[in-house]
């Protein structure tokens, strides 16, 4: 099966930059979106043969997630049963007979780290949520995790070592998630590949110079890591400051 995840930074803008054509070209079984930035009830595209699931932030034009899938789930969970975080539309979970799929947009700590404590509280709640799910069946997590885990995951680690997304606290929390029984699918197949990024600043021609960060991930429960067939960064796809990522896995429903 083919999974795609893309932090689109405004779905309406992405649509104006060819999103529908890119979507159809990928022909994924599951297509996870983050940062849709839509208001409650908005569903700006209808694509045949896909079920659609949307989670909206209460705040207008903020955050938001969506999943398009060819396979109707047994159950859909919006949020993680946490009133502090669920108002922001950051999480959708689809349940199937043999696995859970989570689409997630992790909070950003802020340019001056003003939201770091909030982010760390989120990390703790999310870890508890996915650990509970994983106790019953394997879990696949796809999304914008807002962290570059290791120095190899960003172009200028020495310069950026105190910036949001590369603080010691955020990286430690991501490590706790992996230690809870998850595999970073891209690093599993490409452990030493440098220059592999999923986000670039709009400033200073960063994308053209490939001065970026790897902030987007597919994680799978360790019991399924042997099922990973391919993990790709689709850097040629434009339309957002992030590019899509792809996971191909030997999974059946």
C-alpha cells in the first residue's frame, strides 16, 4: 500500500498551485494532509473513489488535518480525548482490522520558543495516546512532526541548534516516541543520506539551495518495520513550504 503525507500550509492555496493534479498523480491508498487551515465544514475538493475525513481547528484559518483513503475504516477518532489540544484539529486516527493510521500536525514551539512548554505537554499526551493504541495493534503515524531529530536532518545544525524544531527538549521527546516501539521509515532505509529535507524557508532561496529541515515523517510500529518497502521525499512537488513524503509498505486490509 502507498501512503502520502503532506503539510500543505493552506489547502486552498495548494489547490491553486496544482494540488489536485499532484494528488491524482500519486494515486495513493492513503493521503494525509496537515495545516489545511480550513474553517469547520469546508471541504474544498471532492475526489472520486476516496473517503474523506476532516478535523478543524476552532480558531479560524488555523491548523487542521484531513485524510483521503480508498478504504473505509472501522472507526474514526478525531483528536486524542484531550480537551487542551483537541480544539486545534491536529489529529485524525483511522482504525482498520489490523492497524491504526494516525495523521498528525505537531505544534510548533514558536520563533522565540514561546510555545515550547505547550509543545512538550503535547508530546507527552501524544506519546500516551499512541502507546495505548499500539497495545492492541500496530500503528502507522504520518505527518508534520515539527522536529528535526538528528543533525543529519537539517542543513545547518550548528547554526540552528537553539531554534524551534531542533531544541534538546523536542529531540528528546521524539526519541521517546521512537523508544516506545516506532521506526522512522526514512532513516530505516536511508540511515546516512544527507541533504534529505521536507521543509524549506521561503527566505533566501532556501529551497533552491536545499537549505532545509526534515520535519515530516512516517513512523511504523517496530513489529511492522520489515514491511517497509520504500520511503521517499517527493521534493520535486511544489505548492507548499513542505513537500510530500511517501511510504510504500507490504500491508493489506
